[in-house]
């Protein structure tokens, strides 16, 4: 059984915690990590990972309308000319970043996120891809995983075919919910026909993987209404589904202040919707990958998990653990060697850095030996739902069970509750514990003991 739903345990363990797209989490990045540190990490990466592939992330921050639930970094504007200025600076950053990495390092992954990448017109998108290809070593065939986030309201079938022509072969479509009342409550009116047209165009253009994004916990949602959305989605038969738990944090994200909190489903109702999602999607043949992700058995995400090659980073689950992630654009977060880094958060700062021929990096963190060990444990638990003490010990030259003696003692309660099995050889997350994988990983997070978890979203 892939995953088991237990409402009593989910309620008992429901607390706030990191999503572990990185370890340490991004709130532990600091300003002492500067551009010079970043350059040193890039040089070291070139030396220690000769010809190792790269992953590129481009952040396109613009949206022409705001979705009230959104917690992404975005700039809401109807003025599409703002993209012209932004792209000129992005080209400059592409050049500066490319200078740091050996030219023979192939780009196995490329992702445009946002914001709304299709805020750009076709000429802008073509030029951005051409500039990237000029400075980085992109594949000339379909071997790379080149993906883009799509808002079906801002993309026509012709746009989808164009994206395929310039090199993209995977895409994710934002849906969230098909119910008109829910869409109105979150200011995202999107018809089934709009989504279907983009989906069909992607299949006609032979995209290799198509993912749909849904959100549960939005205002005016209930089990009955979300079941209707799932009926439509299952008929569309996407390769993957990301079904996110809405985290209502209006003090941190201003657009969420426009959501009527009284219209949000209760904690019990959210659990009922989650149970519905799991039952419906697994019955429809989808495999529960982890966290919020489901995939068809033949999808490369599931194949990577079966082969032990699945990885987790700032784009969620990834099939390439061997890539350094070079992030470009405002707020972009990258991972080079044993470090994380983030670009500045405002356009003014971004433009100022690049006007001075400086990288836009303003904070980050270099991982200690302990960070690297714990990152590996958390990543394997997130991706494999298990950790081998022998493999861990050999990888880091430690006595793994002795190293984590304190943590293993504290995991006894979870073992008694049936979330995990612990043996002399390994720790295994049982089906009932998979929905609480963040809780299990939190036991290995040494930073949590010294901080409040209130800045994080709830695990369920």
C-alpha cells in the first residue's frame, strides 16, 4: 500500500514545520555568504565535479493579475513593457553566471518559474532561450528535462506549440480548483475549456510530461466540491499531479488578506478532502510520490523513485540529484556544491547589483559536515521513505546509529504509533507515516530546537 490515511494520527501530529526543499531551510541563509563566497563555491564545484551536469532556474516574476492565495514572489502589472527591462538584466546575469562554470558542463535540467513565464511574448521567450543557449551548454535534442510553468489563462494552443519548438518538453499547468465559487473567492477565474485546450495542445506537440497543480484548503471548498474537480482532473489524465495544502498566512503574504478566513474549510474538513484526494487518485492509478506529488506509474518521477534517483530541491521533486542548480532572476535560490544562495528580492536591488557588474546574490549558507549528513538523511527520507544506516555510515565515514542516538531515542513514540519501523539496518517510513514525513524529518533537524516553528506552514 502506497500511503495510508489515519485521521487521528494526522490530527495529533499536525503542527508547523519546514517543507525541506533545502536543508538547512532558507530562513537560515545569512548575509555573510556573499558573492565572493558564491564564486568560490562555483570554482570548487568545477574542480570536484568535472563535467557534472547543471540545472538552470529562471525566475519570471510578472503576473497581470493576483491570485489571493499566492505566496510566490511576483510583480502584478498590466504593463508588459516592464519585462523588456527585466530581460536585459537577466541576460547580463546569465552571462555573469556562465563565466563561473566550465563550458563542458551540460544543462540536463532547465526550468522557468514565476510569476507567470508566459507573461513574456513569443519573441521575448525565444530570445531568452537563445541567450541561455549562447552562454550555457544546452542539449540540442530532447535529452534534457526542460520545463515551464503555465497559466492556461495566459497561454494559447499556439503558445504551447511555440514553447515546444524552442526546446521545452515538460510543463506544469496551474489549475487549483475548477469550482466557480472557489475561483471567485481566490480571484482566479479559469474555465475547464481553457485548461483542456492547453492540455490538448501539449499532447499534440508531444510534450513528454504534463503536470497539473491543485490546492486544497481554499475558501468555499468541501469534499463534495473538490470531488467534482477531481472528476474533471482524472478525466484529463495528466502525467503528474501536485496537490498542495493551502497555508493561510496573511501576516506574511499580503494577497491572502483578501481571503475571507471564515470561508476556509475547517481542519477536519481539510483532512476529509485530503483523504478524498488520496483515495481518488490512487484508485485512478496514480502513485503517491511524497509530500504533495502523485504520478502515473510510467512517469519518470515514479521511475526515479523506484531506482533511488529521486531528489528534492526548490522545484519540488527532481529526477537529477547530480546537478548543481544555478538560479537566475530576482529572488532565485540556487544550490552549488555544498552551499545554497539566494538573489536579492526587489527589482531595484537586482538592477543595481547588475549595473555594477555584480552577481545578484545577497545571502546564502555553506553547509557544515553535520549539515551535509542531516541533509542526506532528510532527502532520502523525503524521496525513498527509508534510510540505510550502513549506506549512511559508509558515505560519511560515521557510525550512523551512534551519530543519531539522541534522535533515534526521540523517534520511539513515532515507532509506537506505527509511523516508522526501526531496525539495526534501516529506518523505514510505513504507509501510515508517509503523510507525516515532514514530522519524521523534523526529528533530524538540529535548527528547530533553537527556533519557533510559527514561520512555517502546517504539515497537513
